[in-house]
C-alpha cells in the first residue's frame, strides 16, 4: 500500500503526462454564470449538443428567470426535453430559482466571485439540487476558484490508476486529490479536463484501451491484470447464452 506522499507524487506524474498528451487548456466556461449554473443541471447524463438545445429552447420560451420559475411544470419539461430526465430537472430548476430569488432578490450569482472558495462552496451546496460536482464545475469554470470537479470519468480513471482507493467516493476523491495538487485554478482545470477526456477516449467504461495508454506503467488496474473491483465501475453482467 502506497503512502500519501508517494500518491501525491504519482498524481502529479499522471497530471504531467496528460498535460503533455492533451496540451494545456485555458479555463473556459459560459459567459453568463446563470447559464453555467442551469447548464450544469441540464448537462447531467446529456450530450453537450442536447444540453445546449434544451437551454436555448427554454430561454426562448421563457426569456427571463422569473418566467422559468413560474412556468407550468409540463411546459418547462417540454422546453428542456432534449436533456435527459427533463421531468426531474425541471422541478430542480424551478426550486433552485425560487430559492435563489427569495434569498438574494434576483436570479444572479455574480457575487460568488467575491466570496472565498469555502464560502462560495458552502453557499452553492446549500441550494436545492446543487451537489458537489455542480458547485465545483461552476466555481472552477466560471469563477476560477481552485476546486476540482470529479465526474464519472475523472473518478474512474483516478481509481484505476490507484490515485484514490478502490472504494473512495467521488465526494471523498475531491478532498484527497485536492491535497495532492497545486492550489491553482488553471492546473486543476487541466487536471479535470484531461482526466475527463482520457476517460472518454482511452480509459473507457468496459473496454479501456490500455495498450494505447500513456499511463499504463503506473496503472494499478492494468498492473493487476484488470482484476480490481472499483466502486466507480460496476462489473458488467454477462449476457445469458441460455435460450
Ligand atoms: S492503463 Fe488502462 S485502465 Fe489504466 S488508465 Fe490506462 S486505459 Fe485506464
């Protein structure tokens, strides 16, 4: 079992290798913080194109946020139907807007930029329907705060490499990996983006392309013959061959 200092070194090594593979990216988010906030809800298990269609359709039908808040629920569900689970996301969005407008007097979260990272995180995660992943995406992409979004790809790849333990949740991974990485928004943005891309393109769910992977030599999952059981990757059920 590796100690934390060596895991920190391994994390920085993997980060550097993916920096070289994918290149350093500038931090990019939507111009409007409210778009980033609502977009992260719409984006859950949805392609970027479908998320955008849902957002644009919703804003065309309900041009201001009070109208989105007050829209009949079936109409809002219909407007965002290109996003998966619109019947779950629509009430989330309305609850969030109700809370936000009641607490601050407006559908505007620009003030988060003036708060400390901890204050902004606490404020956001107290909103209905906003979890750690949504809050970290918003704070890093839009406000350049030093936090690390852990989505399913980042979780899976960091678990397979052995940077976090096989049973560590995405929530716990956030604080563990942050302790290994520089407290720098650009570095954290690149770590997130690169591990996300690597999970999408190389270290895929059921058939990781280990023979094409630059991280093979340091990967616990590969080195143990892909036998590790990981909480981020459910074991695929084999199809029954019985008639
Ligand atoms: S060696 Fe395989 S399992 Fe390990 S990170 Fe690369 S693709 Fe994923």
